[in-house]
């Protein structure tokens, strides 16, 4: 990592760092963050740290990269780094979360165009597969929801999140200014987490993709989210695959689709919809209320199963839904501001196809 940190200032055309599966721990992240706080690295806006060894302190180390540099710190390349326990050009170990000073202290809200950012400011941050837990995720939510954060894509899938994060998730959706893509799959958010997300959606005007495959929000949480979308005009893609969505929640979804003209892609893979739920959704497609619905693996040729007997969440936890694959492709080509909606007028229903085939149809 020290070698990479020394090289980065000489790669001024670099815009994205893809470092997943590199065994990076919090100490190595501190070295990297110190380098990214130099003016020569101001072009880096995408950081992929998925499936490393980051812990709950990692978000504090990344905090300076989520905001513009305070006016008092401009011209001093070491001030933001010191807040995270990192000295530029050194290999100082980061301070623990409980002992480090608030890295956001003194950050002013800078209107676009009034001051140039003197270091890298992240627009896309991928933390999937790291054990940051609720404590680390809560700090990320607070950093993105306050100040002048411009983050557009946030991925905290497989981060060990639980319903204790509920309040932070609501605050994230209510306060984030630019967030367009939020991925929280393969966690244990519980129905309480689903309700918190639903409350946040009522106030969000920027979120375009909400991906919750196998997130544990359950049928109750999914129902609250579906109801909240009646008054939301920004979300284009909703992924509730593996969330135990029942036929009753399908009724809520259809009611939402009748008044929400913006939701273009709905992924419901591996849910116990049964024949009744699938029939209602397919009628919504036929009526032009939604362009693409993915109901692969939903057993729509058999009666609806009780919500607690779906049995597919754990088996499917190692895979990815079609909507997630489509969102990955869209985010790779542009910022989160460009949704993953299907072409206008194109109505499709995916039922039983492989994820790759479904993703192709969605694209």
C-alpha cells in the first residue's frame, strides 16, 4: 500500500480506484487516504474497497474524502489527514474511533462553484463485504447526510448491518443531497429497518435506485417501502429480491404503481408471491404501469406459500439479483444520476430466467 500511495500523486488523470479483494485493513486504508488528500489526487471520485478487512473505524479514516476541505485547511495537505490519524507520506496508524477527533469538525457547507475542492472528494464509495457493522455504517450515514457531501453511490451490502441502524438509514435518505444509488443487500435490517427506509423515502428527492436483495426487511418492511413510493417521484429501480414479499404486499405494490409513474424496474426474485401475487403484477405490466418486473423463482404456478416458509433467502444469499447486475452496469458507465430504467415503451416480465439473461433484458 505504501508503494501505491507514493505513486498516486503522479497519476493525475486517475478517476477511479478499484481495490476490492486486496486484504486491506484499517492501517493500510489510512495510508491510502493520506495520499488521496493531496491536491494531485483531486480527480479520484470512485473508490471500491469491497471485500477487504476494514472494520468499524474505516469510515472515520475516509471522512475527509466525503467532504470538501474546510477553508482553514486549504493549503495544508496534512490537516485533514491528521484528523484520521494519518500523516501524508507516512505510515502512521489510524486512531481508534473512540479516541480520534471529529474529522468533520469545522467543515463548512460550500456551495458549488464558490471554492475548488483541494483533494479527492468521493462520488462513489463501495464498502460491500467489510465488517464495518452498525457503528461504522452509522458514521457513513451521518457523513453523507450532513455537510457538503456529494456522494452519489453508496454500497454497504454484506456489512453485517442490523435493525439498530434504522434511525441512521432514515436520516441518510432525508439528508443526503446527491445520493442516487443505495445498496444494502445481504444484511439483517429487519422490518424496523424497512420502515425506517420507507420514512426516509418520503423525503428523498434524489434517490433513483434502492437495492435491498436479501436484506432481511421482510414482508412487513417491504410493504411499508412499497406504500412510501406512492409519494416518491425519484426512485426508478427497486430490488426486493429474497425479502419474503407476499401476495398481500403485491397488492400494495400494484396500488403504488397505479399512482407512481416513475418506477420503471421492480425486482422480486425468489419471493413467495404465488399465483395470485404474480397475476396482479403481470396485470400491472399489461396496463403499462411498470416497464419491467423480475419474478424469477417466485413459484407463480403454485399457490402462495406462507411468508415464513419461502426458504430461499439463505440459499440465494451468495448470488445477485438481475436488478443488482443491471445497476452495476449502469453505475459503471455514469454517475448515479443516470438511472437504470428500461427504454420508454418497453414492457417486459422476467419469470424463471437466469440472472444474466434477466440483466440483459433489463439493460
